[in-house]
C-alpha cells in the first residue's frame, strides 16, 4: 500500500485551486456574467398588455377553444368562463368606457358561439362605489331594452355577480326597478 506524502497533497491542492480559478464556481457569490455567459431567451410581447401605470385596461380580447376556461378583467368587470362552456372556439372582447364605468360591452365572435353550454359569470366590483345599496341595485343586460339579469348581490364582498348563458352589454343599476 502506498502512503501519501505532504508533497503529493500540496500538488493536489494547487491543482484544485488552479482549476477552480479558471471557471466561475456556480455557488460562489458575485456578479452575474455577461449575456453571452447564459442561455438566450426569447419572449413574445402580448398584444393585450395591461397599462404600465397599474390598473386594468379598458379593452381586453382573448380567444378560447371549446374546452378551455378563461378569466378577463376590464375596469370593475371580471368575466369568468368555466371549462367546456363554449360550443365552439370563440374570441371574446370586453370593453368599458373608463375604469369606473358601470357598463361593460361584451362581444363574442363568431356570434354562434354566444350560446354557452353552462353559466358564465360576470362580476362587478363595487368596492369604490360609496353607499351602494345592494338591496335596490342590480345587474341589467341589453336585449333591445334593459332587462333584469340573473344576479346575486354580495355586500360583504362588495360585488355583484351576474350569471349568463348569452353575453352582451351589461350594466349595474343603482335602482333596478327604476330602470325597468
């Protein structure tokens, strides 16, 4: 059996120091290397980008296949479409005049896709509307005239949730009975 000498230990230590000095130790602290040191990443800028100053955009468009689910928010309005609600692929656009608008325009294309197999939910966040009376207010939808939609009021959550199988222009009314 061969014994190690102090000379061979010193050679191995010097070799280890030399080899670690030639490359960056992956666990060593320090600055990040130049871009050429890492893999190149490519990203695609989405067409529907939220505003840089925060908040939500006034218009949002998204496309779903018949089996997908989706959520989109514009202003105070959030649309939630459950999985398998669509009968065919569709492009859905939500638009509000401004972030505080009490009305949202919803467009589903092709028009034949605007007949959902199960309920979709359109929620109006009313947390910024001081003194909103949830017992009188409600959600109306446009069908040649404003008609009362199927909805529920959630005063503690400060929102109203409309349930739809066909989407269109929708609004929150402060007093549902006075609008009809």
